[in-house]
C-alpha cells in the first residue's frame, strides 16, 4: 500500500504476493517499487498505477530484503535460502 504521509490517505494498493511481504523499496527515480516476500519472489511494480511489471523467481526460500542499484538497472535480493541474487531490473533476468 502507498499512503500519503501528510494526510494518512491510502493512495494505492498493490496485490500479487501469495505470502507475507517482507521488504519494499522505491527505485532511484521513484517510478517503480520492488517488493520481497516469503512467497520466494521479488515483484517490480509501477509506483503510479500499481501495475505489476515483473515477477522475479529463483530463490528457494522466503526473500527478506531487496535493494536497487544506484542507476536503477539492477536489484539485489537476499533470502532465507542463504543466497544474494542480482537481477536485471529491466528484463527480470538473473545475473548472478
């Protein structure tokens, strides 16, 4: 959910994860959000419309944390599967 921090008004709800959301982070340019979940996925959303852009799959346990690269082209995700994965944030391709 995106809330107006001044008025407390709900602006937008994004739905798509099948389990708890553990981390949410804005892209450097503010146009996207990335969310990590115990459902073993990372999702990338349009922060204006709430539209799901990409689902990143590759972890074998819940994802605890997600972070954008400074230029917004990559995402790092950390999981209970004891791995950190690097993703292409534009295509969803697993880099490493």
